[in-house]
C-alpha cells in the first residue's frame, strides 16, 4: 500500500533508524571536491600543452569521469548535507564550488536547487508536476514537438535516442531553464531568483563560447565537450533509471516511485553512494555516508517492496522500454502500441 513521504520517514524512525544522523554534516568531505577540482585542472592543463592527440583524447575521457564524480558531489553539496556555511564568505565559497561542479553540465546551481530540491523531491514522479518525468501520454501528446521529444527519448529505437543519451542531462537543464522556469505553475519556479539563475547560465555559456573561440574547436572539444558528454552519460545512467522505469504516483512514496541500483564497491566509493536513491528520497537532507545503513534497514523490513537492480540491468531496462505512461503503472509507446507494466520493477516478490 502506497504511503506518503512523511509517513515513510516516520516509519523508518520507528523501525530504529537514528534520527540524529539525518542532519549530521560532514565538512571533511570537501576534500573530495578539492581532489576532483585539482584533477580536472591538471587534466585540462595537460590537454592544452600536449602534442599527442591520443593522450589528449585519453585525458579528455578521464576528465569526463572526474566531472561525473564532481557532479554527484555537487548534488549532495547543494542539498546541504556536507557543509552549511553561515558567513558571507562561506556562502560565497559555497556558490563558487557549486558553480565549478555544475558548469560542465551547462546548469545553474541556483536553478538545480529549485528544480531538484524544491520540485522534484516534493512531487516525485507525479504526472504533470515532476520535471524529470515524461508523464502520461494523454497530457504529453498535447506538448509541442512531442513526436520529436519521444524520438530522442531513451528506449526509443530511433537513432536520435542514441545521440541524446550523452547529452541528456545538459539538454534537460536547457529545457528546465528556458521552459519550466518561465512556464511552470509550480510555486517554487514562480518564486525562483530568475536573475541569479540567468546570470549563472549566461556565465556558463560565456565560458564555453570563449574557450572554443580562443583555443579553437579541437581543444574546446577535448576540454569541454567530450568530458561533458562522458559525465552526461554516467549521470544519466543513474538519473534516468531512478524513476522513469517506476510507476507514477500521486502520493510521494519512495518505495513506490524510486529505484535503487547496485554497483561495484569501488564505483560506490567514487560516486559517493549515488546508487542509493531510495534512501536519498527518504531523507534528502541526510549525508550519503548513512545511506547503506538505511538501505539495509529498508531491505530487511520491506523485502518485497524495496526496488533495486544492478545498474547494468536498470540501464538495459531503460533502453528497451518506452518513456511515456498509458496509466500510472504502464509505460507506453504510442507508435507501436508496446506496453510495459512497471509495478514490479526491481522487486523480488509480487506484492501481496
């Protein structure tokens, strides 16, 4: 039976999860940012001075891996789970760190806090409300260019879908910036600091344009475009599987609308437990350090309700299923008529 988020959080505490851990900060984790920033700057410097195309391409691919981890760190950082600055200087440093973590993806950190923290987390997989969901076909078909959007959606066999994958997150950032920010009726978007968001957005665009104009296309591609595509691809493997192969919900229940994934322990470490997405939706204000403990508790108490798949299986399911919904539980391809029921996605046993 579906519950709302407040009830789920209270239930986890009744089952024994230590509530004092929810708002515990880990400022020491900022060293992760420092390491990733240094690696990205060293990698960029190497490409700028290297005479070897082969080594520059390898370094560019490595930069993509670094930026993917940096994006995951910044996601946690913007939730306030690592450090909560109080001074003017601290807040300025925080904004600079967030900007550095998101610029490769073409996304304003201020917009991310509105889109992700204030809208997506409160209205997860709610049709017509969550910017991360394609929603119901009955409403989606009313959108302009809906056929083109579906052609490039993951799971569509059209060639545009394969080009879209390494551009997914950045493309969605543009959609939220230039469509949802000005068209959404959600109060969070209406109250957003649009001037600051647009300022950050245009600064990102300026950095990209200046890099290509000053250094030329080849260098710009290796220091920005290719790393961005790799980071997009890695982040999308998580982001697109966490909700879009789960049911739509009108009541925000993380056990119903969210999928966790499992990966190798080394990947878990360098991606900062980003795979623990059910836990993140239970307590988005909690540091990822505590996610494994909460996952163990939830899997023990809700073995038939908890959704989890190996990451590769989740990605395979994403790439072989449609993206819009015929109803809350059925993915649907309006062109072929293909339907996929997602009630049991990631669950080990049918619900009683």
